[in-house]
C-alpha cells in the first residue's frame, strides 16, 4: 500500500485491538489489487437503542489507479461490541475484496 491507511472512529471508543485488526485486513487487500493508493475505514455507532442493541457500521473506501474508487458500507445491530464488531468488519472487508477482484479482472 503506497499511503498509510486512515482509520476513523465515530461515537466508538478507540481501541488498539480494533485498529490492529483493521490495519491487518487492509494490508491483505494488496493480494487482490496491486497499487492501492489510498484506503480509509470508518467505524461508527449509528443510533442508540439499548433494548435492541446499537447499530454499528463499517465503511471501507479504497482507491486504485487509474480512476477506480471503491466503497462498501455494512451495518448491523450489535449487543456485545467485543465479540460482534470483528464479524461486522469481516463482512465489510469481504465485500470490498470481491469488488477489488472484479476491478482487477477488468484492468487485465
């Protein structure tokens, strides 16, 4: 990856395990498309409904040359952030990986 990835937290307490996990997943994206010029991940708590759990979202944005901007946003209601946030992150990264594979196939 040519530029250091950005990780943004909105209404979520910043924790090292989340930052490390997201950074690890971002590094793995190079397998699917070489030359990623920028990447940005936003983790956010959307609303507060304590009886149903809180709605969280993960948005992954990636730019690859020449002019491909890819973005994915996944949302889910989460009751236990420690155990369920990683699954939501995996959903978002799975979707962006599929987009990168399709875009890389079109480029070749």
